[in-house]
C-alpha cells in the first residue's frame, strides 16, 4: 500500500467566518456541494458538528459516512471516511486561511492506495475535492454578497 495525497486550493472573496459556516455545518452541504442528502447521524461534542460527529452525505442510492476528527473554528476541519468508498485510511483536512479580504481554502485528502486501483481513486478524489473547494468558495461569495 502506498499513501496517496491529493490537494485542491481555491480562493474565496468571502470572509473566513462565512466560508467556515458553510463548511462546518453538515446540513448545509446539500446547499452548496453536489449532494441531495447531507445530515448528522450523530452529534459531536462539545459542538454539534464538532469532533465525534458522524456526517452522512450523498444521494438516495449512495451515501458516505464520515467522522469529524478535527474541529478548530474557523480554520480547520478534519474528517475520516467510515463508509461509502472502498478506500483504506482515508482522511481529509480542510484548512481556511484569511488573506486580506479573501479566504484561502486548502482541501487535502489522503488514503492508502493499492497499486491496482490507487491511481483511479487518486484521480477521482482530485476531481471531487477540487469541485468541493470550488463550490464552497462560490457559495460563500454568494452568501456574502
């Protein structure tokens, strides 16, 4: 197994608090990500969407389950995959950094990939997290307008 990492970076013209509000709340993802379903299966502690929260994202025929493992408002959200994709050791960390009037978004995902199909999943994640970062940046700008 080889550890594979994918990183997407975007800039949003929205302030960090606006970007964080969309990123941190699981139930808001259906408003800006490409999902029709986004909800909490289990609340975190001490914050509802914080560490320990189990989030479900997807569509009527497919759902992923993720557990929040890092929740540091308004700069860092980390989560691991519990179910939904055939990936071992999957973890994503989203870091928000204020830079003047904009917010830098870095979405970094890694997993343990097999030689046979790791390249496929790495490409899939490159497209997926790139799309998430782009959609998050735009949604925050619309909310801030």
